[in-house]
């Protein structure tokens, strides 16, 4: 195994703790990242000759701090604070307790998802500093040019500095809302991977896997937060279907037609266990808990026709009341069509269409097309499918929709 | 990617570990497992009871021969495993290196096959898919 592959693996495992620990040490996320990168470069240079140190994470941290102090000296900025930091290093820092490093990771997550940042900046910064991904990897996953992504990260760090955002876990008065932001950033990353909104790939599973890994980390660090466990449950349950969601040619296969034997049963088991952990906290289900419960209904049906659609309708109703959203209403309409038939569902979809809240969203005409087709209204169905094909940004999905339009005769 | 870390050890190493503080072994192993859980990579794992409690079914002869464990001439005993959900083999190896094991112990790192590793048009692969869908032969969560 090459030295660079080994260092990359260590970086993936240690980076959040190293960058978190360094940020707390020097008070500057941007500098912390630079120092960590310098330490990695030094590792790549030294380890092939000197051998890998016994504790590579601690080695990287110490080298990064040494580099930091060299920098302060060069810039003659060895003021009182930096002298203090230098002194701490000379005393040979004791291996910090794992708990303390975990706290740094948590601080890092809350900082990267701070509300002063725009949503896309939160996503980029989280993948970079918490996930340890390179700008190239993030740019490729998010389908933006590397230069754009780098610019986004630079600006995000400047914004954090300008707003003097503290490197801290939020206090109780804002904790709930801030945790909500963290979870929503992770879910956005997951969804970008699960149902790619643009480009030629129906799924970008590596992005979804990364989101799941980060969600597991958050749930471990905040074991008393039901929605953190519920988000893990939701991601595990949806990911269990990855193997069944695409045909060999890459075309998407929808839930009804999926070969359920290709669902990952072990992953379903982990998802159900995570939902149980969320429920066991006894604080009721939030938006992720309800979505995970819906995914669990699908996961536990051996065949499509065994699905408990009445229960799914109830869960969507609860979800719609808790977090009103036209997308949830559309999903509820689909569940209603399965539970009670296409006519009632079409009424709901037409009301949604009339409200205009989903204008431009391809799944609205797509669902409408399905319902019209079931009701034998072929001409209207064809027009709806064509409209959906026109609206989607995903090439694979477009060809499926055009195929459905053509099948209306 | 899912990888299995397969733990193998020798009679000598097992005998040597009997001298060690059991509480300490449990604590070290617990910390190791916790670090993988915290990193979001541990997907499963278990240890096995001593090989003396097991039996071996040997297919060398025409009919399978069942003998008491351990494996006779085999020097290495399989005594536990972890399943990791990681990015690549390098990350699995990196986690393997961190296991609290000692002289005589080995971890074999093997990728676990997924549905994508088999031809989807094979009759038996399709049957297995049906069994899995029905939840037969699957470990309970």
C-alpha cells in the first residue's frame, strides 16, 4: 500500500479531530486547516523514510502546532497569547482525553453549519473540515468547478471571521435550532447523493455515504438527541435500497419495481435499530423520525403490495402538520392513491398544482401523469409526463419519463 | 465499501493472553470498538467462543467427517470479526492497524461482496435475492 494511500486513510479518520483541536488551540479555523495540511505534507515526506509514528493523529497535531508557532515567530507576532501556546507545546502536550477531542469535533460541526453562512457554504465547509474531503472531491461530488468550490470555502471562512463566530457548541437557548441546521445540512448532502438533482448519474452514492458517516458521528456525539438518531435511521433505510435503485444500464428503478432481494438487510437492521434508539428517548418523533418511520414501512414490506399504505398516509399527515411542505403533501397524495385509489389522490394533486407552490418541480406532473394513466385519461397523462420530462434536470429520469409519455399511445 | 476484519490467532498467543488482565483486555477492546462507532464506520462484529467448543466438518473424504475442534494441524484459529463500512481498503487497513492485538495475532482484511459482484441473470443469484427479500437466513437486527 502506497504511503499516500496510508496518509489519506489516516487523514480521513483523524482530520476532524485534528482540525477541531487546532482550531481550539489557535482560535482560527482557516489557520488550523493550513497547519493541518502542512503537517500532512510533512508526514508524506518523512514517514516513508522514518516509518509511521505509533500515534499518527497525535504526531500530525504536534507537528501542526510546531508549524503554527514557527509562523507566529516569523511574523514576530509572538505576543502574550502565542507565547502561552508555545509554552504549552514545550511542556509536551499530554495526549488529550478522547472526550475533549470529541467536543472539538462537535464544535467544528456547529461552526461549519453556523447560521451566518449560506446553505451552500455550510455544505462545502462541512464536507471540507468535518468530512476531511479535498476541494477537488467536494467539487466533483457537488458538480461545480473546483475553483468555484474553493472560492466558496474561502468566503465561508472569511464570513465566520467577520461575524466573530465563536468556536463553541451553542448554549441551551439556541441549541435546538442550531442542531436543526446541522441535521438539515447533512440531509441536504445525503439527498444530493441519493437523488442527484443534476447531471448524468441517478445517484452519487459516495456523497450519500459520506453524509451517513457524518450523521453517525453526530448521533454518537449527541446520544440524547432523538432527531440525530432518526436522521441516521432515515439515511440507513434509504441507503439500503441503493443496490436495487438502478438497472445495469444506469436507468432508475422505482420503488414498486425494485427487486427487494437486492435491498441490504443488514443496513435495514441498522436503520430500524437507530429508529428504536430515537424512540427510546421518549420525546416523540420529529420530522426525521416520521420520515424514518415511513422508510421503515417500505423496508419491512416483503413485496410492494404488502406495504401498509394507510399507516404511511397517517405518517405523512403527521409530518405535514409538523413541518408543512408541498413536497410532503405530494408524497401523501401518492400514499393516498395506493391506500384508497387514484381519484382521491388526483384531487389532492390538482389542489397542489392550483396552489402554485410546486411550480417547476418535475415530480408534480410526474405523479399527476401516473394518476391520470391509472384513471385511463391517456392524453392528459401523456401531456403530464412530457411536462415532467421537460422540467427534470436529470438525464436518466428524463428518458424514463419520455418512455412513459410514449407508452400512453 | 464493506470490509471484514477477520481475527486469527495461534494457540501460543491465546495461552499468553490468558496471563493478561481480562478487565484490561475488555477495556482496550471496548475503547477500540467505541472509536470505530464514533467514526461512523462500525457495521457489526462478534467474537467466537474457544475453538475447543467447536467442531470441524472436513470434506476431504467422500463423506464429510466431523471431529471436535480445534483444527488439528491448522496453527491459526479464527476467533472473531468486525465489519466496517469504509471508503476503501486503505481505510479498512488503517482501522485494522489500530486493533489492540499482540504477537501471534493477525487481522485479515477482506472486502465483502455485494449484489453488484454477481451476475444478475443467474437463476441461483435470483433465488438468493428472493430468500433475502423474504428475510430467510438473515440475522435479526
